[in-house]
């Protein structure tokens, strides 16, 4: 692996070289002459492909709805987290995504430099209504730990719906709420429409803002911007197969010590 130092940098394959980007730096490596995979390596590659496909679908669904700046490392972290979700399956020989195992994503931070505890002094909660809609509740706040330059906090919730088959995803966002950090705020409720019985991952985003010239401007300091998965609503659970129980056709005769049984053959 070497760094690209020329004026023209590239990504992808060029001849026997492969260029790629990590953060702001470009690297290059040569293609292997032969790739040998063991059976275990093939299985791991298949599982990682499933996690990567779902991770890309979730990112593409939520990115247009979030204001936090995208981090290239976040994609790899999300894929790794989804791979751990996939490995939790102990019902099938070929591992599958199970809705209830997605709770392992709770607490996942889209911004690895700050989580919600850095920008919020209260703990949010999530509930689901009878019609399927999702509500995010925030208690009243009296103190703030936002950017010292901020005059407001912009709070928004995004619900990511993982489609059946676990290869596609869709997302919906609540209306953003501005909180004035110069005074205590009342309790807030963010509402998002959702499908009944579907699997949802709920993300809460908090951004620091400043009011200047009658306009609201976001402060993109990564130490004061957070977006975390605060809840996973599994929806319909997959039923585990019942264990097979052999049933005798005729009830067995219990053994009683000292009991003599005479069998007379009918003529």
C-alpha cells in the first residue's frame, strides 16, 4: 500500500493498480496475482456482502434527511455493526438478519467524535402508536452543553425502515425543532409516520446553530454535532421453529412391581 502523491489522483482499477481513498488521503495497491479462499473465507465474504448491501441502503436512505456531515469511516463502522447483527442468528445454518437482533445497533453514533450525551442533558425515549407512527419524547431541559457559540439547538428525528429481504431501506424525518439555549425548554415530542409491523431504526440528530442577521446558520463543529441510533423497533418477529417431539401411537403400559399379567390367546 502506497500513497498517491501526484497531481492526478484516481480511484478504481487502472491496469494492475487499484486506487482508493481513505478520508482525505489517496492510496494505491497492486492487484493480487491469485486469490485463494478457504470455505470459511467464502462464508465470511458472503456475510460481509449482506451487511454491506444493507448498510449502503440505510446510508442512502438517511443521508438526504440528516444535516450532520458525512464521515467516510462511518460506512465501515455501520457495516461492521450490521455484520455483528447478522452473526447473532442462531436459528439458521446460513445466517440471516433477524429483526430483534437489530437492537444491537442501539447506541450507534454516526459521528464518532461526539454522541448525544455530549450535546444533550436529558435522555430521549421512543414509543410507537397504534397506527404505527413513531414518537420521540424529550424531557424539559434547563441546562445545555452545546457549542458555546450556539444560540439554538436544531433537533430532528429520522426513522429508517428496513425493507423485507434486508437489501433496501427507506427513511422519513420529523419536522425539525429549534430550542433556544438562552432559556429552559419545555418537553418536546417529535412525530414520524411509519408502517405498522415494519422494522425501524430511530436516529436522533442534534445540531448547534447560531442566529445571525435574521437567519439561522448551522455550526458544523463535529464536537458539538451528534446523531445516534436511540431505538430499534423490530416490528413483526420471526417465529422460531418448534422442536420436533415424537408422539407414540399407543400409550405405553406402566411397569408395576409384583403385578402379574396373564395373556390369554383367543381361539
